[in-house]
């Protein structure tokens, strides 16, 4: 191990300046050389998804030898890996074409979202913008060698970090824009990258089969180098030491919130700590200006971060597209929103609690990598949601609305993968909770107000759409001679049902509420009816347990629904 004096001399202002001048000169040479290289940039065409996996590489994200002083450099490294992985994951390289690490990753600058990570320099692990990307280049090189690819450019590290692929001579150092990793193959290939809480995975798909190197476990042969690190050596004589910026802790939780739900507000308040972060859409002043103060998250603790600009853009988009397919719109609007939010997540975040609608895109852009996470579940998974809708569609094939709430397979796959790695599912919806083992079940928040009794009207508290049970309501109206009051203007088609629409107070003179929905994610009007003591008959898709004044029937079982409605009408004399 170098002495304090030797380290200080290695990292003097003069030597650091000379180092950066050399880097600049070599970068210029590399740029000139690359002008005529003909290297192309390819995208995720989705053509090679069915190809077999011909090689894999797995490496640990966190360093078990880190301490409270230097762990933040590893956290920074992981953040840089998230950004780089999102730029490479899924690329499909045609046969004979070259893969270049920097062609996909781009310049690792602060402007591009990269932060301080770990870099080996002159026998020390030093803080550097974009530091730590070598773990990804190591893994790519390892996978490429195992796949039998031609390595066109590769540079070894001058020092061996303990636990890295350099111990197996499977490393490839990179430096923008003069040390690159490049390889190619006679067959087209696809690169897939994943990150869970502990590991970075790189997989290559190609036509090449029966690869003997695929499952080889390499044993470390090269001993690790004795390295200092700038965040724990306390050598105050060193030039770099005087410029370091430490965060001496071991991780916090960040809550990424969207639409306010009182159930989740209560949960967050019960769990958030002063040092945690709370990311919310709009500040108090913005909500007041917009007249949306009811959407204010009343979180007492935690450090607040607002993604206001992005939230306002989405709000504008919502009003611009009002009347269209809301689910399809939300999928399209949430992705750019999440990409912006990711840059606001503090680097020291090791655990996330996230709004469900953001989950697929947090996974897609690797924000969940290196972290544990819980989900505030507002509905079934998209795949299960579509299965619920298919039940209705098989009965009402002429419905023009049951094709809503459909998502591309790629979005469903992202959500499936993200849900597979979740720590906790948190929900007040009883049916959704039943779809996951060990879900945290919250109570619905009720706000008791003066009870209403003696009403003679029967309310359908939704629009006349098939997923809300509109066809069952129409059949009840015909067979039991019921004149429904309907809340909601959307309808399956004109003249679908002769009815009265709500005016003013939704529950004016209402004595019974019926909602035989196939999908009901947030039964707010049902909860209000329960709060007012009004009897309700609902399907189990509404996510509320049977209780006083609440009758729950199996979703789609019209015969039981009809019997319960007849009984309640007799009891209430409606």
C-alpha cells in the first residue's frame, strides 16, 4: 500500500492536470480515427427475442467491503450503470457489424445524467463523473468471449479490483472517447441487460448453439491490487481529497407518488422517516393555483422533491386528449414522465416505494436496479386486468368498449418482470391483494357524514360501459322494471338504456347503489355511499369486503346479482 506522501504526490494538482491533458489529446485522436470507422448504431428491433441465450455474465453490484464513508461511490457507480444499461439493453447487431461500447453509451457527462462514481487512477479508487462503467464493459467482454465473438478492441485494467472480473482476466477498461470495447460476430446477436437488487446480468442471444463456455464458472486467478479509496483513506494532503463530496450514510427510502389516495397517504405517513425523500407531482402553491388542492399529498415527514414541470406537461396532455382511451393515453404519458423523475431520485436511495402506474417504466430504465422496492398497487397487473376484461368480452362480443385497457406485450412483460422482483405489494383493494402472496392489506378510508335514509332511487355510480357492468344493469332494468339513475356520461352506444342522469348531489334521494363491475380499480362513489349509510350491491371486482350495508356478489354472476337486487328492493320498499 502506498504511503500518504506517495499518494499525495501521485494526485497532485500538476499530475492531475497532466493526466487530463493526455486524456484530451488521446480523445481527439480517437475521434479523428472514428470519423471513417463506419460503425453504425442499431436499435431494439425485437427480431431476435426468440434466439437462444449463448452466453451470460453475472457480477455483484454492491461491494460487501464498503463502509459508511465510501459506499456512496458504489451507489454512484450503480447509478451510472443504470444509465448505460438503458442505452445498450435490447440492441440487435446484424451479422458482421461492430458493437462499440461508446457508440451506445455516449459521453458520460453530468449533462447526460451521470454522477460521481468509482474510477481506478494511479493506484487509488477515486471519485469521477461516470465512474464505474467498467463493470458493464467487463460483463460485456466476458459474455462476448463466452459467445465466441471476435474481439476487435479491448484494454485490460492496470489494477485489479477485488471481486471484479479482472481477477479472472475477463475485464475491459474503457475511457471516453479513446479506450473502447468493440466486438462482432458472424451471426446476428442481441444484448440483454438486467439489474436486480444485488447483481448485474448480461446475456447474449444468437443462433450459435451448444456453446461449451456458456455455464463455465471461472475461478479468480489474478490477485487483487492493494488500492486506496478517496472516501475512506483520510489523506488530507492529497489534492483529490480536498475536493471530495461525501454522503456518510447507508441508504434511504424514496417514495415516488402520483395521484393522491388517502389510503396510501396514511401508509406513507405511518412509515416515512425524516431523512427519506418524498417525490410528488405538484407543490402546494401549484395545486392552489390550479384549483386542485384536494390532490395535495399531506405527508408530514421526509424531504420533498417535486417533478412539477413534467406533471404539468402530462396534465396538459390529459386535457388535450380528454374523451379518448384513458388507459392507452396514460401508458403513453407515463413513460416520458418517469424518465424525467428518474433523474430526480437521490443517489443514496436504496429502497423505493412507487406508484403502480410508474412501475413498468422504472423497470425499463433500470431505476429499480440495485434497490429493493415496494409497489402502491392501484389495480391488477395489466395481464390480469386484460383477463378480467376478456371474461366480459366473451359474453358481450359486440361491445365497442371492451378493447380499452389493452397494452402492448412489451409493456406487460416489463410490468411482469418488475412485479417478480417486488418486496411488498401494498393495496386497499381486496381482490388485487388476493392476487399476490403476502400483500400488505390496507383499510379503505371512509369519511362518515350524515346518513341518508329513505331514498327511493337506485343509482348506478358509473358510466354505461361494459367493464362497469352496463349490460347487467340494462338486463336488471328490463327484467325488474327498474329506472336507474346513472352517474357518468360515457355510454356503450346511443340509446343503450333509458335512464335518468345525476344532477348536483349524486346521492340525492338514492336508497340503493348497484355496481356489478368487471373492473373497478378505485370505488370512490361506493365508499361515499357506505359512509352515508346507503346500502350497496357490488361485484367482488370492486375490492371491498362484505360488511353492514354492503352485499358482494361474484363478478359476472347475473343470477345471484338479480336475486340480491330483488331481495334488497323488497327490504327497502323501492
